[in-house]
C-alpha cells in the first residue's frame, strides 16, 4: 500500500466517530449538513452497534446502516466502517457467561460497560468473526466505505484476563513457546521458592498470590495477553479481507495502553491509526502528545498514519477533566499532522446526551453551533483543506530513543530496587530534553536497524536480549553515539540477570561494570561534579551505581551520597563510535549539559528555537513542509527559511513572527534553509 492510497481523496482526512444510533432519524440530516459545513470528509461508523446490528443471535438488522451509509455517500462523506466487537450484546453474555473477563483477584466482570469479553473465549471469537463477516459481505462494495475499523482500543479497558478460557489458552501458548516442562522450568527459574512444575495441567496464570508472583511468569503472561488480543484482531481482519479490498486497521493507544506491543501490532494493520488524549495532570501535555505522535509514526515505519481519535476539549474519564483553552485544539491537531498524521479525527461528532461519555467533548458540543468549540472545529476543517498538499510527506529524524514494550513490562513488575524508577518517567525525561532542544526523535526497537541515526538514547532498557545488545554494539562500533541510562542491560528475555553482572551485555561498549545498585532514600539527593568543559555541580536523585571502570572516561563524579567519589557519568570510545553512561536520575534541566556534550560527539546541532516553540519538518517529493507551533505565552521569531505560509498564503523570507499560541505551516524548497532536525 502506498503512503496515501488508504484514503482515495487528495485531502487530509477530517472528521471523527459518528454514532447516529443515539439520535432520531431526522437528526441525521442535520448532522450531515453540519459535517459539510465543517469540512468533514471521513467518519467512523458502527463501532459500538452490535446490539442493533444483531439484536438476537443470528438475526441481523442492517436497514438503518444501509440508510446511513447511503446518506453519507450522497453528501460526499467517506466511511471508516467499524466492527462492533468491543461491545458484545447482552444476549451474548446470557448465552455465554463463561466469556466474561475475570480479574487477577478472581472477580467476574459484569455487563453494562464496554470491552467486557475474554479475548480467549472461543464463543466470543466465533461471534466476533461472524458479525465482521456479515458486515463485509454486505458492505464490501458500498461506495462510501473506504476503510475497515476492527474493534476499538484493544487492551483498554480489558487487558489481562484470568478466566478459565484464558488459563487454558495460556497453558497451550506456553507449550508452543517452550516445548517441554523442562524448558518452561528453566526459563521461569522455578527452582527458586519451590515452584517447579511436573505436569502441564499444574501450570496456571499468575493470579493473586500471598507474596510476589514469579516475575518470569508475569512477563510471559503479558506476552500472552498481547498475543491473544492481536489474534482476535487478525481473525476479524482475515474475515474482512476474504470479502473486501479496502484497507483494514484498528486504533492503537500509543504510550497509554500497556498491554499491547505496538511493534508487533503495526505489522498486522494496513495503515497505523492511533487515539490520543491529553492527560490533565500533565502540565506539559503538548510534549506528551509529541511523544505519542512520534511513537505512532515510528511503529508505522515512518509512513503517514491516522489520528483516529482525540478530543476537541475536555474528556470525561480523568479525575479532573480540564477543558482545552482557545487555540489548543488546533495546536494539538497540527502537532499530530506535523509529526506524520494524514488524518485528524475526533471522538466524537455529536456530544452524547446519555451514557458514560455524555461529558466528553465533541465536534458538535451540547452548546451547539454558537459555541467556541464549533467555531474552532470549522476553522480547523478549513485549515486542513489548505494543507492537502502535505499529505504523503514524511518526517526524518537523526535521533532515536529506544522503545521496547517487553522491557517495560518486565521493569514495572514488583520488587525492583526502587519504586521511584519507572520506564515511563525516564522515557519522558529524555524525550522532553530532546524536544526542548528542538530535535525530532524516532522511537526504535533495540533490535532494529539503527545505522541511519546519529544518536541513539536508551532511557529504560532494563530487559536487553543478547541479540539487541549485539545490535547496539555494532551500532557504536560503526560510528554511532549511544547514551545508556541506569538500570539498563540488567536481565535477559526471561527476567534473569545476565551472567557477568548488571549491564554485562554492554560492558565492553560502555567500558565499565556496575558492581552494585545504590538507590537513594525518598527525598535524598546526590551532588555531581561535571568536568567536561566548564565545571559545574549537578543535582541528581533516586539512584546511584557503584561503578568499576574498564576503560571509560569519567566526565562527572559523585560529590556525596552512597557513591561519593565514584563515577557518575562516563564516556567510552568503542570502535568508531562513542557510548555514554548516566548512572543516576537527572531531571530534564540537569540532562542539558550531558546531552549538549553528547550532541558534539554525534554531530547533532540543535536549532536553538525559543522556549516552548516546536518545529518539525515533513519532507515531500517536491517540497518540505515546516510546522511551527508556539506553545508559550510569548511571541517568538522562528527561522524557517524562505517559502510560503500555507494557512495564510503569505510569503516567508528567512524568519517568521509566530504569536503566542499560534501555528504556521511553511512550504519551502526541499532541503531549504531552516532548522535541521
């Protein structure tokens, strides 16, 4: 599939989830008229409609959907047709109570929400494939349907399931993975705590236990959970593809759903799609948004992707659902576009009057067409219409940040050296430092080809396989620059400590060994003396390592704390490249001098934009498209090169005045002067 063929129009896709079954038929005509006014050209339909489409088992009612698709098509609005399998009907659970999800503590979850079915239930899988097949049989040739949308947000709210069906499927999955009980016992280290298994039927899921469950078992159950969810998608996808030719996708939740390994999922979809919602508690949510967009683009292999859902304003499911301020929705939307999205879609079109999400914002809010939100929605639609030529262009990055879901699963289990060390915090800290320095970042798996990057950062590689370590070794030896944060390279794929001690797989690359972890008490800090260039003190917290040098150069030492006098930050030449090791937790500001020195090694030049001005470039065949966003409260001048600002049609000569809160998109000649990402 080409970068643009999923949407057969010369346009950025704009729209959102449309759930008209909530409304009388006469409202549909009003909806479609307003969609045309707003510039909507794509809607997702049918995502939660199973109970209407199949009111009783085997009895289908497609008349309302026929009418809806015909109406949308007459008005030039394309359809992303959903399979409604995230919300099975009440009759299904009455007939198949064994398909209900069971939590880790044994609670059987009831009907009345969404995402309630066990992904391991044979009855659920069969029913899901039947309804997907029936939809594809009926609508494969409908001219409105340009894409298929399987299920909804796999892994949320249902991830792990401990039902009898899941336990049986887990056992079968383990038999296929290990082949024998001896293999399983060795991988799980069952000699400890007397956990050795003598019969397969004794092996179960890691349900609630008196103390901590076997971490290798927990890790395998996370892998299994991801596999089961993905198998459900594949079954529906294959049923659709046997009947239809349109592309098939599902909506990820990049950086929000811990139960899905997006590298594996991306291989199964025709085009990557993502849902993203700001976290109100994150005061710098625009940085988290950029991270999620970069992750989505990266798992898509750099190809343009679909922003399947985000919100026009507040959501409804957080402790405090903060409304977006004027202009924030446009900045959010164009950040996604700047980082590779060719579609800007929302949940949902019209705000619900009833149900659990009635306080969730929408394109058409409860306040109607006189509201600020509606005015901003229509303005965004017009702006996206002016940006159609951006479609199909790609983002290039010289910096990669390692993202390994299996490592994150393992690191976040219980009984680690410090509860203050989480993968999410370290990933965000390093990412935000790179973001503040104006650098565009790809996420990369540690086993992927890294040769195209000048700099690779490993903020949280607790689990590092020997194969991935060898890949990093080749990268550095070949001339790359690598930064490794503490608590990395500790365990193998079975959560077993590598032979040779902590960090052993990268010992020669880093030129050191970690003899002991020295986590700090809550509230404690440690001072470092930075000696690379101008001397300065840096304050760290949470963690220190007892390091034995084996050739590495010390660039910062501990002045106090449990590792006083020892190395804190090191640099090691290895082959034609350089590897840095940061043995403590540095905040975003404290990382600045470290990464400034790293940039020199990597020949990476930060563009030097004003504070909270975000600039990212998409490269097309005939032009570059530079998206600049001012997230600050101050006006800024941004050097973008010579070109044309597409939202206003004005010419830009070298630099652009960017008011507080404003967005600009500049078309310039390919490779023209401007910021280098």
